[in-house]
C-alpha cells in the first residue's frame, strides 16, 4: 500500500488523473473500473482537460462502472450512468461499445449481475480500478456486514449510506434502497487500485480502513491486502491516520 497525502482537493484530483493517464499511456487498451460520487469529479474534469489538450487517447480503452442504484432509469440525473456520461464519457473519445454499466433499470437483477461479472472476465479483468470510500468504510456499495460478497451483486443500502447520499436527492424518500455493485472479489481482482478520499468527513473511515485490522465491518480495509494499491488523500482525510 502506498499512501500519498496531497495539500488539497485540486492536487488530489490532478494526481488521480495522472494515475489514470499513465495507465492509459502505458497500455492503450486498458480496462478501467470507474467510481462515481463527489470525490472523483475533479479527477474526471482533469482527464477531460488532458484529453482536450491531446495528452491522452481513450479510443482503445474499456470501462466498467463500479456500481449503480437499482430502480433508477439511466437518464435519472442521480443515476451513476448519467453522472459518468455527463462528467466524462460525453467529452472524450471512448467508443460507446466499450462502456459497461451495471443496469439500474434491469428487470432481472440476478441475471444482470452474472452478465456483468462475465463481461469483466471477458475483458480480461480490470487493469486499474478507481474507488472512493463511504463514511462507513464501504467501497462501491459493499456495505459493512458480517460477510462480504465476492461477485457483482444486489445490496440493501445501509441507513448511513441512504442518509449521506440523500444530499443528492430532493428528499430522503427518493434515495433508492438497493443498488447493484461490483463485489469485493471483482474489485480486489483489479491489477491496480487507486482510492481517492478528501475532507474531514472521510478521516475516520480512512483511519478505520488503513490503520486498523482487516474486517468485513470496514470493507475498504481489505484493500490493505492488495499488492498494487495507491491511497490518495488530502490533508483532512489523512488527519486521523
Ligand atoms: C457512494 C458510492 C461510492 C462512493 C462513495 C463516496 O455511495 N457508491 O462508490 O465512493 O459513496 O461518495 P462521495 O465521493 O460522494 O463521498
């Protein structure tokens, strides 16, 4: 595990974009696993800037989104699909056929999970996975529990996650109660993983994940076991380490 502490969110976003840039530069047909949420917004903006400046080419890249709310249509402004198109895909030269998203509007969630897992395997696995962290230590939507799922699966969101994510919705009743997420095995199977965390409200989750024991009650703690894991923090998120 390599930990890098940045001065602020701007620097964090820049360095996160540099990690993606170097991955795609070294291997043009990279398979990227992509997180959403407020944390990586700056990274996507930087990557779009780098693309517009001719510094990176996504024409041979394949992407897999990490997770999606269940029951939101793809054009819902809070769906992760909408987010990724809006903040990233619409502004770069990633071929549409190379974009993979867990279908939040599926009528057969079990089959959708199997298909997604199969698609990741067929693509040869993920080369670089970008993740954020929930305030309760979740990654993707792998919530704290007594056991964790390996593969892409349907999950009931934790009360804390529903509360935290309600800031994106008009009211808390609109927050979906379930999601489809890559599992711990899907994430840990990536060749490289980079986590981004910023702000004081992530400090306790970062401490519990990376200065403590590996436990299913803090899913992000499993990343300590990954051979090529980079943790990019701003000073506030690192303040309790
Ligand atoms: C959400 C997403 C995660 C994300 C996390 C943090 O619930 N499922 O993939 O990493 O919460 O979000 P944010 O970056 O907005 O704090």
